[in-house]
C-alpha cells in the first residue's frame, strides 16, 4: 500500500482534506515505522513533532517527539531549505515528494532519503498537521561512504 494512495482515498472529495482521525494506524501498519506527524502552530508558524516512527528515529539518530523543528535540528538553513516547503503546503494543501540529501541537521551525517509530506486538517479544509513518511536509501548510490554519526 502506498501512503499517498491511502491519503487520497481518505480525502473524500477534491476540496476535503483528511484529518488525523481519518488515518487508521491498523490500515497502514506496515508503513508505521517510517511515518511521522507534525503539528503546525499557525500563530508562530512552527512545526512540532507529535509522532516519529522507529525506523525514522533510527535513521536520523534521535527521537524528536515533542520538540519543534527549530529545537530538534540545529541548522542555520532551516527556514529556507526545510520549513519553506512545509509552509507552502500549509498554504496550498498539496502533497510534496522529494528524494535527495537530508535538508535538516540530524545525528547521522550524509543521509540520503525519500520523503513524502501530506497535509491533514482537523476541519477538513485548513491544514494544521503534516503526515510524513521517510525512507532511508542506500548511500552506495551516491558514494561508497557509510552513514556516520556527526562528530565521529
């Protein structure tokens, strides 16, 4: 099952977004280790990790549950590189997909990943959460260097 297809089926129409309550964990169980959920704090334009699957925790080298992106990732380029696509999605309610190097600073250096981000809306109209899925790809495609922890 593809998460994007599951999300689209939960939309229930072209102008309706699924809410967190429309997403049933038991229906996407094989994907759960790779899934993460962000809450969007509209008044501050910050994103806060609500949930992070164990494969993502292992892949990035840390569990950021409860922390904002700014608190979790010590990265001067945070706004332009990683937060801008999330803010754009909060405005246009369109999914985003990318493959490439990690945009945020993590405990593991030189990550190569594939990410899908999908908007969720508690009122089914205005996005207020991000449902994401991240897969960690073999770095051999890019180099022969294994992933390593920062500072090691």
